[in-house]
C-alpha cells in the first residue's frame, strides 16, 4: 500500500494542475464566451485529461475502499471533457451541470470519508477535508439548482455560467492538490485516502 500511494500521488497532483488550467480557461472566457470551436475543444481536452488522471489514481489505489468515489468523479470529468471535445451540436448547460453534480457529490463523500479516518487517528487538521466536503456539497446543490431551475441564470450572460464552472474547477484543483499532500502526510495509508 505504501508503494502504491508513493507511486500515484503525482497523478492527483497532475489532475489538480489540469483542473487549475481548466479553471483559468473558464475565467478567461467569462467576459465573452467561447466563440471559436478550437477554444472549447482545448477546454475539453484538458478536462478529459484531468478525468483520466483521476481515474488512473483511483485504479492504482484500487485496494482502497473509497477509491471508487475518485473513479466516479473521474468518469464524470472525462465525460464532460469528451462532450466538450467531440460534441458538434448545441450543448445545454443542464448536461454540463449534471456532470458537475456527480463530480462534486463524489468528491464531497470522499472528503467526508477522509475526515472520518483523520478523526479516528486524532489528527488535528481533520477540519480541512470536512470544509472541502461541505463546499463540494454546496457546489453540488448549486448546480442541481441550475438543472431544476431553482436558481435562475441570465440567459444572455454566458459569463455567469463560465464563472460558476471556473470556480468549481478552481476548487477541485485545490482539493486534488491537497490529496497528494495528505497521502504523503500519512504514508502508512489510511483506508479512506
């Protein structure tokens, strides 16, 4: 288990870097939207790569009881990346929002499981994954609100949706970069990490 964790930490770190790039792309286009298909395709390729890295990290850590949550988030991220890269028709925000709900919910459960393990080990920083889980639940509920129109977005302003997506991927970057740090902090491999 120690060797597995020390070998795959870089995949989660790479996923965090890719999520940060995706966040920057969303924010950089929030003023005017995506006018060129090549920009959306580039965004899709980075998103797909981030999802594949997350799936890879979960597969290498398959003995871990909670790695399926990372795999689920990675599958949703990869699906979003594939849609953005290869879909030629119009794409509704509801489809994107549903994939984000799956990503946010699975990361939230993973963070809560991590906090539970840290609490049993009497680690003083257990509040960090709890806070990350709560924020992920907030993102999941917000994007679910977009899907069911509980929260209304201005249809004429694509920047609003892009800023929400940029914020989510920025937060994912922080979470993914924190997971390798936590794995290195506990090299004997807590079951949730």
